[in-house]
């Protein structure tokens, strides 16, 4: 592999590989400034261009972004209910991306959203659905909200609160 991975993506990749091969969680050697901060993080894993796992946190749950990346990388590889756990034989075929989220902010209506720029959170009572921004095949805010409702089990006639956030995406 000729291209050099960003340290954030490398951390996700090394964590998954170590966990799948040896059942161990590696200690990060060096924390970049971004890794020392606290934020919600999503780790997406693709195999031959198709989603293979994606799990994350809306808001920080760990001491720093590095711990958030490692926890969510393992969850994406082993606990995404849409897919079987990743096998060691697949590790060479995987690509990783890591999204670091800004703090979600409430929006008054859909006019304040943009499917390319903002991720969206749809909330009703205790149910929340989140969708990252700038996803292939999701070109409208309406489609983002529809997917969030489906993920959270919120019917289309229920009133919802909307939140937006931005991401810094590392590939």
C-alpha cells in the first residue's frame, strides 16, 4: 500500500487488526492534537466499496478521541448488527474512515440543514437516529431525515427535534 494513512485512520485500522487477530486492544504510540480532544466519533469500514460496518458515538463517552476511535473501531468490526463480525481473512480488503463530530446543535427547521455539509440527528422522546453528512446516495435533507426516522423507529407522523453537526472526515 503506497499511500500513507492519516494517524487517525491508522489508529482505527491497527485497532481492528490487533483485536481481530489477537483479541488485544493496542496502546496508541503517539496522540495527535485531534486525538487528545473529546468528541463524538464514527468509524466506518468498507470492503470493495461496500459498507462493512459503521458505529459511533453522538457525543464523547471516553477520555479522548483516541479512546473513542479504538472503541468504535472494534464495535464497527464486531458489533454492527447489519453484518457478521469481520474475519481475519477480510482484513487486507478493508478501508477505514473516521468522522470526528462537532457538538450537535438544535435547528428550527429543515432550511438550516444541508445533506452535504451537515449530519443530522432526529429525536423523539428517547429515540434518536443519526446520519453522517455527505454520504453516497443521500442527496437531500428529506432523505437524511427519512433514514434517521427509520433507524430510530420514529414514525413519519411523529413530531421530532432536529439537530445538526459537522464532521472532520479522515480517510
